[in-house]
């Protein structure tokens, strides 16, 4: 009898812990939704399509922040994704076996650095370089494109995108490396035996086999870039405007929240900030949930 | 295309892969090097023992922030470690059902939710109902970040424990819960400890969830119902201030923070390497 009580208590404790995780997730969604009702009632769908964010006249809309979030994440993916795949290929296909562990650990360290330190580096080291060197250079040679027009101020979409690109490298490259290593050896040998060069083997056989996994890794990196707060807040320039020029300062969803949350006096201001958080929650929840779902399904199939 | 051109093309592309790896390492060393140069030059003893001072007055430290970060991590650990481990146990030992699948899935998703959202959530849940910013709120926010990491680590290391070990314990007449506590968890302990260490490394570097839960403070405080300083929020406030001496303190604090976090990560790696699998 005593045994049964112990068993029941322990089992229920573990069950309770599992339920807490699910409950927390549900509560996050519920609380955000309830707290953003004033803003939803006041602005409705216009919240998503208007471009004014002005606490003084109490008119809020999300488009400038959403625009900034998407632009910085796209820059991060364009710069970071190819580098991450290159790193994954280097570690799993090119470097000698005994270096694999240490070299992948070095890249993992890049992911262990706290985001506030990326922010420090971005603000004090990268931003001046963008302002003085890279910005004018891009402006001079690619200035005919709308993206590189205007005067580079150092902080802005481009700086934030570059910092994000470095931050998502470890996420994408570690997942891609795992997927690439899982491609059977026989397929590589078969490809080489057919007379392919090493790169053709990697490109057609290995990457062809791993492409859905690498895609999932890219989406997870994107998830990290979309939600990253501190590093972006420090280098984006914090100004709620939409501009095609990558040199201009902007806002992302997370940096708007980080900047204004403690200073929000009006109820409507706070509620609008929470609605922004809700939007970010939706975006990241679905990107991550979808990819995780596919990854888990893949693993279960094996 | 003849073979020669294909071969050259292959070499070029492989070279690009090597180049991208070098680029990654280059950024790592650039960031760490920056931290060493700018952090070490402003590092001094008063940083560890003095309280923050107003700008313009020389000296001043972040002693209260170091203690605050430790206190917040301890609160997070007290809440997060048991829940994380027990949920992991449920998934592996009791979970042959939909609920276990959902727990694992939700926990994976939770680990990817931006931490600032968790900050907003805890603000609504705790700060508004307590009517003040508090160390407790900060600790709870950090524990929510910690739980999925520990759950995953527990799940993966318990899966490695072979079934024969469990069966041997049952054969001796031990009930399931005692088997789990006395046999399965100790066998998987090294993986769990590694997970806990990397979870601590992760939460010590978190800023966003603390901005509007534990806020900041320039005094000594160990009270759970009062705002408390943390290294990361202090770095953020000092770095974005216009005062040069505060920016220097921010660099020195970043150096301290990075050393703690990297050391924890390396320790975790070492611990994971040392363990003997079955």
C-alpha cells in the first residue's frame, strides 16, 4: 500500500510538471490576448496596416515595427545562411575527423555569447565602421539602388542585420551539420564512384538529401532573428519610420517593446505594446512550431 | 564541361566553404578580442566591491549587480530545475501517450519563443498584480527560459539509459518511482548536470526578460519583493548612456559576464565529454 502512495505522488508530480509547461504556453497566449484588448478595440485591423506610431497623440500601429523586423531578418538570412551552410559543409565534409568536435565547439561558442555583448560590439565597434567605411563605400558604388541611398549614420537596418547574421550562424550551422552528417556514407561513395567531383557530390547528393532539414534550420535561425531583442535594440537606432534605405534608423517589434515598455504611461500605449508582443508571439510561434513539427516527424520516421 | 573545369570549380566551392568557416571564427575572435581589449583596460577591483555612482564621480562598481544576477539565477534554478527534470522524466518514463508528445513539442516551441515576450508575460502576471517590479518576477521569467532547456537535457540523457538497467531494478522488487529516483536518474545525471549548467549560462546572459520584471537598482538588495540590479540590465543602461566612464564600466561588466558564461559553457562541455555512456 505504501509503495502505491509513493508511486502515485511521484507520477503525479511528473505529470504536473508536464502540465505546467503546457499551461505556461497557454497562459502566455491568453494573458497577451486579454491585455491587448483595449488596443485591438481601439485600432482594429488598422493596427496592422497604418504607419503612425506616436505616443504623444496616442495613435499606434504596428507596420513600422513589423517592417523593421522583417527587413533586418531578411538581411540576416541573406548574409548568414550561405555562411552557415559553408561552415556546416566544412565541418562535416572537409576538415579532418579529429578536428570536427573542437571546431564545431568554437562555432557553438559564438552562440553562447550573450546578446547584450553582441549589442555592445555592434554599437561601439561595428556601427562606427559602417558609418565611416562600409556605408560610404556601398553608397558610392551601389548608391543607384534605393537600399544604399542616404547618409549612413552607423546605427540602422544594415548594422542590425549584420549583427543578427552573426548571431544566427551557430543555430543554422549546427542543425545543418547534424542533418548533413546523417546522409548515408554509401550515397557519397556511390556519387564519387560515378565520377563526380567532391563538390558535385556535396551539392547534388549530400545537400540534395539534406535540403529539407537545412531549410528547417534556416527557419529556426529566422525565428531567432525575428525575436532577438537586445542586440537589435542597441544598433537599430530606434525610430518608428519606414524607409527603403538600409542606412536609416528604424524599429523592430522587440526593440519597440524593450524601449518603451517601462516608459509607457497611457493604458493604450501599454496595450499597444502588448499587442505588438502578441503579433511577435504569433509570428515566432508558427515558424518554430511548423519546423519543429517537421523535424520531430522526421526523427520519428527514422 | 570537361573534367578540368569541373575540378577547378569544385576546388573553388570547397575553398568558399573553408572561407566561410574562417569568417565565422574571425567574428568570434573579433568580438572576444574587443571584449578583452576594452574590458580588461577598464577592469579594476572597485568594480567588484563598490556600488554604482552617479556619472562624473570616479570609481563606482557593479557589485550589487553581480550579487543580483546570482540571486536571480538561484530563484530561477529553484523553480526551474525541479520542473524541468520532472517533466523530462514524465516524457521518457511515463509518456507513452499524446500528452508526452505535446509536452515535448510545446517545450521545444517554448525554448524558441523570444525572451522579451516572456518578460511581457511575467509583467502582466506578476508585476501588475504585485504592483511593483521585483526580483521574484525576474526569477520567474528566467525560470520559464530555463525549463525547456533542462527538460530537453533530461529527456535525452534518460533515453540513453538502457532498459536492462530498469529491468534489473524491477527484478529486485523496486517499484517504478524508486527505480527512477535511485537508478535511472543517477545513471543519466551527467547529461542532466550538463543541461543545468548550460541553462544557467543561458539565463545569466539574458537581458530582455529582466528589463521590466526585476528592473534595476543602484543599491544593495536581497529582498525578493523589490527591484534588483542585474549585470545584463546594468550593462544595457550604462552602454546606452552618454557618459564615457559609464560606457567603460559597461565594457568591464560585459567582460565579467562573458567570462562567467563562457566558463560555464566550457565546464558543461568538459563534463559532458567526461561522462561514460553505456
